[in-house]
């Protein structure tokens, strides 16, 4: 992994350090992140909900509200067609929780990942029509589902699409489409699917209250920010702009929520008595358990735990999801080992991409495995499972490589394709798989942003004695995530006193001669042989609410080996 240092403007760094009364290195951190003045930082730090753009700023919103209010007045049944990941599940639960008390007749449907795959299918439309649906709202999907929308029109159903994925060349002929990529100032920091659902819920609720269509005011809309935080963090959209505001408040609501399902999950994971719930808690504890059901089968238990009001049922569902996550973890690790072995034997070392395919690979964990293989190989990776005549794949990328752009150039080789810059899902005919692999490789070579080796953006070089002070200052710029990544600092020429491996976790006991610190990181144990007595160590600020750990070990370099080839 190549360490690439940010280049802060020293003058701006000094001015911000003085103006904010923070150490100079925090000023350098801010300048390296693109801030130029104290006012810029203060604006960024402001998370007042009043700064959220109104839902009416989203293209398509007015039409969507008009269609929904007409459906309510006519007593029509509305089917919410969700998705099986955390973003889609929280978006579905949020709309149901908000719309039902407003007098809407709601049914929900989540596709089965292993049997149906992603998105709104013609078969799903037919099923919802048979259940009495008159109107379909898609969440976290739909913007590429032309055929399904056509079938809906033929059956007399209207469709409102709410999605956040990249726009295809042609849009479906839906009654309304709400997507941040359509404009309205949302393109720079597009919402997650659950964020788009929140905006729609906000607009509909506002219209119902202003039109005095309900007798009593329903529960506060902001209670649902707990769901927004879950889905937004899990889907790794940029935590800037509106997303930063939503997640900042959403994490607080998630901590305080007494909803039976959220409480049961927090209790199972020992998060209920914490002072805070962090982005890391969502990404590595809550989200995997909600995702596990859909990865191994039906996502129904994950949706049910988000909407149930039954305490006993919630606790049983939390137990089920925890067990499913354990099974998912074992399956994922087995596939990673298998994929890495295939990588070594099947993919040329000079290749810019990794495309692996095999019959029988579990579809639900392909994205997770692709992410691990991309991390290990430093190359964008697509994992395919082959079933009958189609290969269904999931792709993940590396720093500097826009996966959606590269795949868009080879769209003609795909039966279907969708996603965004960091991740994608696709389907390719088996007899076209080799041609796709070659075309994707050529597309990657042409993409100037791509790198042959993954990059690690480093904010600062620091001393071991500075870590505590820096951590206290970095805390005020949370939440960190996509688009506003956790600070990365490097400790140079640090002494390694001893090492400890537990599974894939590696812990280094390091010292500068006076201070000592334990630094731990996952998926690094295989590099134990690279460790020497003197190291350059890269760590990331990632506090874990369940422990005292603040810094995560992410990479290291044996400085003595580099300086003396005979070492």
C-alpha cells in the first residue's frame, strides 16, 4: 500500500489553529482536508437541523406528494418495495412508520436476495398487484428497472421511484422519480436510500398536517433519524452536507431509542448502556446483523425487528439475527480463502482488475468477499457466482478507481448493471464472461484515475506522546465516514516491544522510549513476518464505544529492512 501524504497550506493551518484554539497539528489536519478559514470549519461543524435543505428542493418531490395524497384520498393500497440491505430495510421501515399513522394503507415487500436479486422485478410487481396494491413506492432501488415499471403500467399500477444510485442513460416511465443525482443541489453529497425516504416522509407528513388531513399529530418525525443513521452509515455514502447532519443527530436518537427492536439489538450487543453509539458501532456491530438475514436467505426478520412493537418478539429476532451473522461470518471467511487462492493461480500479477467466478458461491456474501479481495490485492474486484446460464456478480473497488464509471463502459456485456463509484451489482451471461473480463480489464487500463496499488491518504506524522491530545481534538469533527474519512497519522521509527496475534487481529506493543501503547488492527496477522524492531506505523482514529481503543492499526513498514537490504 502506497502512503500518500496530504499537502496542507501552512498559512491556513496556523490561522485555523489560532482561531479555533487547537494545536497546530489539528490546523494542519484541517488544512489538509481542504479547509481554508475558521468560518469554513465552523460551518462544517454546525449540525443544526435547521440547516437541512427542505424536501421540496429534491426534483420530483412535488409530483410524488401529489400522487400519494390522491392515493390516500381514494383509499388506495400502497406497496413499499424495499431492498434486503440495511439501507433498503431502514428506508422501508421508515416509510411504513411515518405513512401508516397518516392514514395510508401500506403493505411492504422485500425481495429475496438469493432467489430474486436486487431491484424491482416484473414478477414482484405482479405479486404486489395480486395482493391489492394500487401504487408502488420503490426505496433504495428502481431507477434502472424499466421492465418492471412497464409491467406495473400494464396492470394499472402507478410507481414512485425513490433511489440514490447513479442514473442510467434512460429513466423508467414512472409517475415520479426522486433521486439526488437528478439535481436540486444534492449531487455533491447524495443521500442514502433511507435519506431519500426520510425526505419523502417529511414532505408527505408536512402536506398532511398543513392540509389538516389527520385529526391528531403523529409521533415526531425526528424519532426516525435513528433509522436514517443506521442506513446512511451502513451504505457508506459521503458523510458531508445533509448526510453529516442526519447522522450526527441520528446516532443520538439511536442511542436513546426505546423502540423494542432497536433496544433488543443494542442490548444483545451491549450498546444500551454506552455513553454514545459511534459510526464504527453501526458499521461493525449493528449493520452486519441486520444484513445477515438477507445475505443468507429472507431479510424478513431484519425488517420485522425495525417495525415491531412487541418486546418479546424483538428479543427473539435479535437472537436470530446474531446467530445468522455468526453463520455469515464463517461463510465469508471460507470464501475469502478460496478466492485468494484462485487469485494467486488465475489472475496475472500485472492485471489491473480481479474477476473471479465459480458455481455455487453464496450470492449474499459476494460483496463482502469482493471487498476483502480488493483490499488484499489493491485492485478493483468482481466476484461472480454462476447459476444456470447467468453469472451474478458483486464488485468493490479501491482508492482512486471509480467502479461505476469503468463498468459503464462495458455495459453492453452485461444483462443488467447498477451501483455507484464504490460498489456495483451486475449480471453477465455465462458465455460472455470471458469477454466481459477482458473488456473490464481494458476499461480499467483506460481509466486514468486507477492505481496499480492501493493508496493510503495520510494526514500527519505524529509522536506517540501526541496521540491522546489528538484524539480529544479529532472527536469534535465526528462523525467520520465516506467523504470525511477518519484521520490517519503515521508514527515514524517506533520501537516494537512485542506482538500478539488472535485470529486475524494483530496487536503491536510499541514505544518511543518513554511512552508505550498497544495498537491493534484486523486482517494483519498474516503479515507477522514483516515486523521488525523499528517500524513506521500508520494508525486511524476510530473510537470503539465498547472498549477503550481509539486508534486502529491499518498498515506498517519495516524501516530497517528498507534502509538495509541485508537486514
